[in-house]
C-alpha cells in the first residue's frame, strides 16, 4: 500500500472520530436565575414562528430569521440567522438590570460558512433610563463552520455600568453565513461574602481597609476589628485579600475561595511598622541559542499503544506525578470516556487515541484569557501587569491536571499538562514542553519510536474562533522544541521557592529569531548585550523559518510583603537542551537588585532520560525586608546604598545615581533610570 493511500485512510478515520458524539463537562448556570424569558426558544404562543419574548432586527434584505425545529442544542427548537449580505443581524431580548452588579453571560451557538472574523457572537448592549447606549460588551466571536459550542466552558461575568437599567441581549451574525443559537443565559452572578477579624498582638484593630486585590470589593474593620465584604462573585479559588492601615504593615492572603450564598472567613494578624520600601524583586533571564532546520514530525497511522514495546527510559513518562495526576479518578474517568468514543478496533491505534484526547480538550477547556472583571483569570493574574498570582512558586499556583479539569480553564502551561495526564492514563507516554505544548511517544510496531508534538492551547484558540480542529495537531519541526520535562514531573520556565506564599507575576515568555548570517549574529549579540545592561530585549521582526540564531526571554517578579523572616531566595531558569538541531550558546540575567546577589551556578538533573540544566541565582534578601530601611541614606555628607558608601557617581545597570556636595553636604541626588533623569532632594 502506498504512503499516500495510507495517509488518506488515516485522515478519513480521524475525520470520522472527530464527528463522533462529543463528551462535554460544560454546565449551564441555574435556570431559575436566568433573567431571559424563553431562553431555549421552545415557546411560540402566537404561532407566528417567532419565539416568545425575542425580536429579530434589523429586517435587512438577504437576511432570513427563522425558528428552527430541525437543528437545536436541547429541546426541540433554536433560533437561526442566515445572511447573504455584509450587515449585522440579530435576535435580541431586553431585560431589566441594576447598575454596578455582576452578571453572568453564556450560551450555545452553531455556525456554518460564516465569512467574517468574529462574525457569530453573543453581545450585551447596556442602556440608561433614556434608552441611550452606555456601552457594548461582546464575547469573542466565531467564524467558519463549528458545531454547537458553549460560550464559554468557564462562564463569563461582567459588571453592569453604574447607570445601566436595561440590558439588550443579542445573538448576532455579522456578514455572510448561517448561525444557530440556543440555551442562552443572562443573570446575576452567584456571590458570597468574605468576613473575618483583624488583630495586632491579639487585639482588634479598628479602621483597617480589607479589600479583594484588583477589585472594588472592600470593607473597613469596626471597633471589634471585624469586617464583612458582600456580593463577591463566585469564581476560581484564586482571590487575594489585602489589608492596609497607616502605622501598620500591609498583609496579604491568597487562595481565597468564595462559595455561593456562603461566608468565607479570612482573619488577619497584622504588625505595627512601615512597609518594606522595596517590595518587589525582579529577575530576568535570557539565553542565546541556535536552531538548525529540522525534520517535520508526522504521526504514523500504524503507531500502536503497547507498553511492552516502549523503551525503558520512555516508560517513566507513564507515571503519575503531583501535577500530572494520571491516577486521579476524574482523569481516569475522562480518559475512559474518550476511549469509549472510539471504535473498538481502533482503541490501540496511537494516532486515533491521541487525536481523540486532543479534540476533547479543545472542545471542552477554555484558554484562561482576560475577561472583564474576572480577577481570578490566569492570564490576568500572571501576565497582565495589573494582577498578581499567589503561591510558594509558579508551580504551586498552577492548576494541576485534575484541578484544570474541575475549573474547565487554564493557561498555556496548564494546557500542556492536562493532555499528559489523560494520555498517561491511557498508557501513552507524554511529557510537557516549554513553548507550550505536549510531546507524546509514537511507538512503531517494529520497535522504533520517536516523540511527536501537539499544542492543545493553540488548538483551543483556533477551534473557538474558527472551528479549526487541526491547528494544534499539525506536524511541527522537531528542532522547535528546546526545553522539555526530563522526568515524570511537570516543568516551568521560571522557578523559585518562598517559605510563605507570596504574590508574584511575570512577563509572558517571548523570543527573537535572527537570520543565520554574520549580520544576524551581530544583531543577536547586540540585543543580548543591551539586555545585560538595561534588562530589556528589543522585539524584532522574525525571519522566515530556517536556520537561525535565537534569544529566549523568561522572568519573574515576587512581591515580598508576605516573605516573613526568609533570608535567602533562589531563582532558577531552564537552559536549552543541546540536540542535533538546537544549541545553547550562552546566557545572562538582569535583576533590579544586583547588590543582593550572592552567587549563581548551573545545576544538572542527571537521573533522567535526558540532561536538563538549570541556571540558579541566589539572593540575600535581608536588606530588602529590614525594618525602616531606606534604600539611600545620607550621613555626614556621604551617600550610602544599602549601608555601603558609594562614590559620587555610581552606575547600576539601568539605574545611575549621581550626587553633588554643597557646603560639605550632599544636597542633591539625581537618579537616572534608563537615561531618564529624576531629581530627589533630601534634607541633610
């Protein structure tokens, strides 16, 4: 049989698998709380083929509105729009709302040949008492052809404007195509309360502001030190609670879960004193590498699932681990459900099973991007620059595979771990890759084998936006994967450990590619040296795929408010794994506190299938958390930085400090930050 014919048969089999009944764990909010009337479009009391309480508008030529009894998600009807023009058409319903309240918005849609990007979407038009439009909120839209999809597996909630009294709920189609809508939900977001007591040395403290970070939810403690924060939306268990009062140090507590109609108790014991003057420690890491053109890895349609054929070194990727819990009951249950959706004779065919796992994840898990007012969103907390995450380290904050299954959403790293857990539960070796995706072992019947790759997060984004069920499953060059887990455990691109849980954030990892020429090398080296000096990597346009030089950037920032009495802190970053197609040339780091660095070194993980090296940086953070510390002190005409006398001019990477003397006094200090001068005056 020719390779072409084999590939055609494989594609046909996989396409059949893709249309088998999907397994969904989505759950609609409680129907009784829905403000919409006839949300599933089942009723038409006037027998005019227009569902009760819904209006079609505008009535445009070449646009057909219908009440469909042949295609529906639940019940026996849905609403449909078919358009052959470029305008916006919608079914809508207006409901009463209250300003400054949180509302949940969700629903199902199905589309066919929708041409406009984001053409099929759900939207809210907020209106005031004069019926004027205040603002419009739109869920990210869809295009192309997609079967019934839930917007979203993790329901969106949004806050109504203060002066809103009406909400116009719209099921919209923009441009040519056909779209169906069913089971639309709009209602007040379930809420709970947070309460507790704030004390100092065991005694209640009055007048402390207690607030949910990133929100307007707050309260002030009474004479008994007690507070209650009302109407906090039920979201992921990632709220961070903070305190603030002059004369007392700020305090933080994270991992706060709010339960519907229940009270969550969070007590604080705070200390008198000033806040640490430098609360944030930032560490940035960059590595210079080279990539060669590498083969495109395709999945053999003949690959099998057979533990007896796996090499011994590969079998460790079948084991469960704390963050990839392939032995968890919920993971095993989903794995078995996915397997049962495949023809019995194909359940030992690797390509069939892996693709079924990929397809289930992209249809049921949501990429945890930033939606308005959801301060528990993973992307908002970690990479927005406005939020903070909470944990002993990055790994502690991340959802485990089982937790992501429960929450129905995750960021890139979490999307790389869930497939690993499900595949391992199905006896397929799998490991997470920084990038972020998942490698799985392709075992051939003759005993040979190799690693292949998929990206469920890229697949989810492409599926949700345009119905693409292949985007994250396409063959990729093997050399594009430069760092992976070398044992059964999960991997992250930056790591540290604090004895107390602390707030932290990062910049989304990014990198540059440079042409494999002398000019490309020179530019990469110049950017590397610029980073060493200023801590920033200039963004460059990437050349077409081919052999190239690379610069890869990772970072992390820790808020030290909750650090406690910890004296040292270690950051570490994984180094590119040298292969036939990838080469690590050199690396460097930048920090906003170089004076606290005590040492740096490289450690190797050698008790594994491959060797993974980690670059470590150790900090003595005593001076960053000392009581009443001033970063600069002036004494008898001399300037001291962290207790060390400095010369009249000192350059500290991106920060320069220059002082001048007048009458034996240091009367003026000039700060230069990235060559921008800021004056600070001190009384001496």
